[in-house]
């Protein structure tokens, strides 16, 4: 719930649900109603999948928001991230684990903007693990910065960090800029390289070799997850 102070006291924006009571504003009046119900919550297959996606997206955002990020295509950074993360595949995790877990997977969004995206892939340069890019040698702008996001699968949580580069900090291979290092062979890490110029950025998602998340995409994982949530509601 959001709130803001006014000259006449505190005004609530949205709703507050606590102890079985929901409080919200409607046409300028404070409304209080019971938020408890004896009816079983509907949980159709589409609802189930959407709830899993949202829970996982929120868990990812909890750690990503501690990094410096740029999501510039919606008024709210938070909602901008969630709308992008909602496109990721659903992970079928049991209820007790999903309450606190997040998993490293390809495509996790770290930015959203209008600059041309950086095409990256994991590979090798002269036998050394590397992050390969489509950024051409000689084509760089003095004002452009590059933000390298690193995502790490730390037990059952994805943790993010960011460090800043310029193209002159990078190596060149076959006419393109690359980042070299043994870390790019780590199967518990992922990366995204974001172009930044002033208040503009590119739209980028994580690339990774991590496959831990795949155990939560199987039919067995689906059945266990559904069971932990009390089953599905049949459509009428």
C-alpha cells in the first residue's frame, strides 16, 4: 500500500489488508470490509501458472532492485520489470519453497530502454572463456557506458551485482569487443551487458549456462507443485 501525507492528515492510496480486514478508499470515503472467506480460492490452470510467474518475478526483483537499474519504458520501474519478467516460462515449485526461492534462467530482464540492444553469447577466445558481443571495434561513443550485470545462483536465491565498463576496458577479437575471464565458464552465473547514454539504455536480458531451473519445468515438478497448492479448480 502506498501512502502520502497531506495537510489534513494521512491519505491511503490502494488498499491495506490485515487481520482479516481490508481498508481502501472509494470516492473519497474510507471503506472497511472483511477480507476473509470460507470459499476455496479459485485456482484454474491459467491462474496457477500466472501466480507462479508473479511469485518468481517478485522474488527476482527483491534482489535485483538493490542494483542500479534502468527500466525506462513505464512510469514505475517495478511494474516495468514485472511486465517483462512475466514473459519468462513458469517454474513449477512447491509452495513452501516458492515463498522465498528464485532461480537463474536465460532472459531475466535487467533493463528496458530505446538504445539498440547488445547481442551477447558465451564462448571462448583463444581457449579462454569469454562473453562475446556484437559491438564493433572503432564504433563507440565517448558518452556511452556499459553496465555489466552478473547474476549468481546462490543456493536457492539469485543475487545480482553490476559494474561499469567502457569499450576501452574490453578486449577485441575478430573485430568485436569481448570480455574474457574464467568466470564466464561458471555454470552458476549469468550476465547481461547494457548500453547506457545519459537517461537512455538498451533492453537486455541475462545469458547463462545455468540449468538448475530446468528441474522445475518437468511434468513431475508440475504435479508436485499443484499438489502443494491444494490442486486445481475445474473450469465450469
